[in-house]
C-alpha cells in the first residue's frame, strides 16, 4: 500500500507573529497574532486576536467554536506555554437536552449561540486551535438560513446563558458585526508564498446571499466542495460496495487543493456547474478529475454521486499545496492532531489534559499484564482518533491493531455512524463508551507481593488488635455463644423455626459471637453433625432503604432479582405457605434498629415469618435497643411471636483486660499497668471492646513514633495509653460538652441517667426533666424551672449535641443524643 494512504501525521508548530505588546504581569507576554505552520504540507495559517476559531473537542464531537480575545505566553509554566483566552460559543447540540425546548423552534443547521456564562474556563492552549472559522452575527430581524449543507459559515443570533436563550446584547451584536467586516474574519485563510494566486477565497456568506442561491431554483449546495467532501466521507462509510473504495476514500483524506492545469479543482468544477445551471442530477454521470495533494498528490476520477475511481496515484512532494479550510479538512486536521498528540477529550482545558493523561496511565497500568487489553487500548486510541471516513484508511495503515478484533471494529463503526448527542460544552463531558472493554468489571488486581510479615513486636501487636482481625477465641462470651448455638442447633435438628432477639450496647461482641456460632454450625453441618441448612445474612447498615432487605434476602436465597414489593410477596409465599421446604433457613439480621419504618412492616414480617408452621426459618436479630420488639409490635403481638431474648452486657474492666491479653497472646508489647488502665477507663465509660482495642492500637503507634532512631523497641506504657485516650476523646463534640454551662451539663447527665434507667436511647423531655430534678436534689442544688430546662434542651439541640423533634416544644418532645454515651460521660468526667 502506498504511503500516502495512511493518515497524515499533521505536526504543527505555533509561533508568535510580531513582538509582544506588553508585559502586563510578570509572567505574561501578550501577542496579537500567531502563525500555525503545518510541517508536512508547509502550509501556514495566521490567526489574529478577534478571529473566530475552531477548537479541538472530543475525538468524535464537533470542534468547539470560540472567538479569540487574547493571545499570550504563560511564563509561569516551564517551558512557557502559548495560550489563548477565548469567548466561547455553543452549538445547539451542546445545550443540555432538558433545556433545548427553551429555544421554541428548530435550530438552524449552522446556528451557534454566544455563550454568556462567566463561570467557565476561557483559556486554552494554542495547540488546541484547529483553524479559523467564519461566523456571521444576525440581528433579531434577520432570517437564519436553514440549509443543512452550509457548514462552512456559522450563524449567531442568540446567546445562551445556561438558563435561557436571549437575543444578543446590542453591544455584542455590533461588536460581532464589526468583526465580520474586518478582513481577518472574512474567510479562514491559509497562505503559502508559492500558492497565493491559487487561493479561492469564498465570499462571505450572509443569509441574503443564501436566499439568492435558493432562488436560483437549483437547490445546489452553496459550498460545492464541501458537499462533495461530505458525500465522499459518507461513501467511505458504506460497506464494501466498490473494490476500489478503500483507495478512493484514502485519497479523499486529503483536502481539496489548488487546481492543476488540465484538471478541474473539485470546488471550482462544481461552481462551474452551478454557473452553467446544471443541477447535480444532470451531471450525475459526468465525471471529473480531482487532484488531492496533501500529503502527496493522488489523482482520482470522481463523479458527483461520490464514487471515486482512482486514475493514478503518485507522490509529488515538490508540489506545495494550498489548504482550503473546508469543514472536511478541519475534521481531518482535528483528528490528525489528536492522533499526534493523543490528547482528545476537552483537550483545550489545561487541567483536563493533566487528568486525562493520568487516567490513561492508570488504565494502561491496570491492564499492563493483559496483552489483549494492551492491544485494545492501542486500537482504541487509534479508533478514538479516527473518523468514520478514516476507518478504512486505518484498516490499511494499522492492520495489526484493527483486524484483530473485527467485532470491535464493526461496533466502532456502528457507534460512529450514530448521530452523537452532546452534553453542554463548558462542563466536562462523558467520554463515549468506545474504550470500555467488553468485559469491564471493576476488579482488584492480584497482589503480586506477598503480605509482609510484621517486622516488630509493636507492629504485630497492632495487627492482632485490629478490630477486623478474627480472634482465635471470644473470651467472656462463652455463655452467650453456647446459648445461641443451642438455640439454632435445636431448631435445625427439629426442622422447626423460631426467632432470637439479641441486644446490647455497641462493642459487646454480638456480631462476633453470632458469626462464631454460625461458623461452628456450618462446620457441624459439613461433618453431618447437624442437618444441612441455608444461611443468609443481611445488615441494616448496608441497605439504602429498609424495604431493600427483602430484595437482599430473596437474592441471597434464590439468586432471583426483584423489586422490594415483589420480593416481599415471594418471601411471604415461601415462608407462609403450607408447603414445607427441604432445608431450614437461618437468617441473621444485623443492625435491626435501622430497619425501622413508619408502618413497622419490615420488622414485623421478619419476626412473623418464623412463626408460620412449616416455614423452617430461624431468625437471629441483632440490635442495640433492648425493647425494640415491644415498641414495634406492642406486647400482645410480641408475646404471640414468642421471641427468645438475649442481652449482651457491657464488658467489665477485667473482661476487657482479658480480651486484650488474649489477643496479644504471648506477645509482650504492653506494660501490665497500661492494659489495666485502658480496661478500667473504657469499662467506666461504656464497656465497649471495640473502643478498648482502638485505644490500644493507637498507643502502639504513639509508642513507635516516640522511639528515637536506633532505640530498641520499648513497651507501650501508661503515658502512651493516656495520650491515645486523650486523642480518642478529643472530638469537637467532647470539647463542646466540656465547655457547656453547669445547667447544660446537668441536663446531659440527666439524659444519660434516663437512658440507663429505661435501657433505651430515646426519652421524652418530661422523663429527662424528672431525672434532672432528682439529680439536683441528690446534689443539693436548686433545680431549674421547666421553661429554663426547655431552653437548655433547645440550645443543646441547636448545637447538634442532641437530636430533638423540631415540630414540637412540649413535655412529650422526644430527645436523643447525637454523640455516643461514652463520649458524653468522658467529657462530663473531664469537666
Ligand atoms: P455493634 O452493636 O456496634 O455492632 P457488636 O456488639 O456487634 O457492636 P462486635 O462487632 O461483635 O460488637 O465487636 C466489636 C469488636 O470487638 C470486634 O472486633 C470483636 O472482635 C471485638 N470483640 C468483642 N468481644 C470480644 C471478645 N469477647 N473477645 C475478643 N474480641 C472481642
Ligand atoms: Mg454488630
């Protein structure tokens, strides 16, 4: 295949024209003009401030349109970057779909809108500028041309301010009109010393001119060369009708160039036809010769239907072409640049360039080991930066990449042939799905390195104390373990059902104990000590909404996916109908408190299902609230349900010490006194084993950090633990409580006392007030009036230390703590 068939690698150089105007800031040199030189074709375009330009957009989207307002060199970067400031225009396709109706009419084919939005980044790198474009501003009374083919000139009549379409402000309109008249905005110019005479500058097209063209009755395209190139590109997308089509389309990959003697330049040929009054249909069979020269000259026969028959192809590097900026050329140039710089999507944003390169790097790294993926990315890069009409070129030029996956190739073509809907232009766009591999499932990469063994005693202690580490045993929970085990085992053996309600304050080992029970039972089932059973676990904390629990249970039981309502129906059918299932199902519902709904239907169902004869369902419900079933279902129902209850008491200091010691088994990392101290501190506050373990872990870190380099690893001392405890209890809430007034602290104390009394974590204002009065009496203090206490309650509520009902202000106002009880106790003790 001759070399000219491959897509030209258009490398461009950008150089300032003239001297810098002023050094406004230290780092900025301002210029009026820039010269864009196309290295391979030796063409150059001069672009001045005030001109309208096309700016590279995503690979498969139309270029953005902007007006240059400033050209400058950003010396704050190294090496200094050539930048431009622009006023953006948006196409109709860039307006959010939901707002397009605001236009109230069909947009004209080439209509654009002045982008009246100050919040958008208006600086771009000059490398993202494709070339000049002609924009015509229309007054409100002027008619927009509706011609689909007039792609070369864009029309602006309205502005878009992200909320509405508005008429152009008079000053903007007059400024734009003035610009149209200025020479630099007449027609995109390219120049070359040897080919100036060959330029065919199209006259500026106005709507009036357009009307005249329409009136001539031919309906002939206003920009014949454009029409032709469009036709050609469409043709190249068609399936392999013509055996020579590949060659032909590759030949048309070059823009039309100046005429050569004896050959008709396409645009001028069509102009001639038009002048002669010949409609396309008349000359459909008439063929003419097209000479395309960049990067090499190829001569092809072309008829107006768009079928191109290559006559001869030869490289004539001596010929210096003139480039006419047809939209086709611009499209090619965009893609050529993208292929060269590999900076597609929203490339004109500096930040997006950086982000993009990072994403690419990560994508590549993720798939580094996967050769197929590597290939895919490479081919995606190619296909990304390739237009429909270049697909065939690529087939020839990059065969190894494109042919490996014909499916992808056809998919890409399908996608490319779809009209692309664009999202608003000045916000980051979603990349089309082109580069997503077909098996793109988020995965964690395999670990290449083995997990390193802990290198010091402290490090090992830290690992063992981590709350996620599964301990070998659960000291101090032997009784609870045995009770739960017996309960479930008996139900499984009998083939009956039942429900156990397990409650207790946080960190008392509820979840850990039940998990251990289930692990042992599953082992027993494997050794046929108990009949096989199905085990399903759901956690209220992991659900977005209480009714989702049905969906989760159904999916885990049957693998079926259903809506919440449908899942509830199916589960009710399974557990409440007479047909007895083969196996017992054990359902663990952790964090049951979070399944609270207004109608309490979720909790009710969970407790009700096991009561049905033949359900063979064992429910283990774990919650923090002791009397949740009573509160949900009232006593009569709860007694019918016949719940078995179990309460996990907070750990005492000796139990906490035992837990820490058993975790550290044979590892001397702590001083004995230190463990004693932390156990006592935590037991006094909450008896929460989780907190105790956290404090110990932090203390090992503090100990390690305080060690001087070269010192032998020491033991964690009381001082380290005190520091960890202080850190652990230094939240803003604790500081706020420490700084509360005596009255407020008294009220908080009363809340804790009431919670302890009732075993609940919610109380009415009246109950708390009674406690408050009682506490004041005990301490011999004068007690506040009810309205004073209500004011205190509101203040604590407004600080978010309390959660109070906003809608009421009476005795039945319900109050909760927004801080953990042990934080409140700690702060009150410190105060
Ligand atoms: P919550 O109500 O917040 O869910 P919980 O009662 O379910 O708390 P767990 O998650 O079971 O508490 O335990 C918290 C942490 O304390 C876990 O890391 C667990 O391993 C540890 N833990 C609790 N009790 C013991 C124990 N007896 N022995 C060893 N570790 C324990
Ligand atoms: Mg738990």
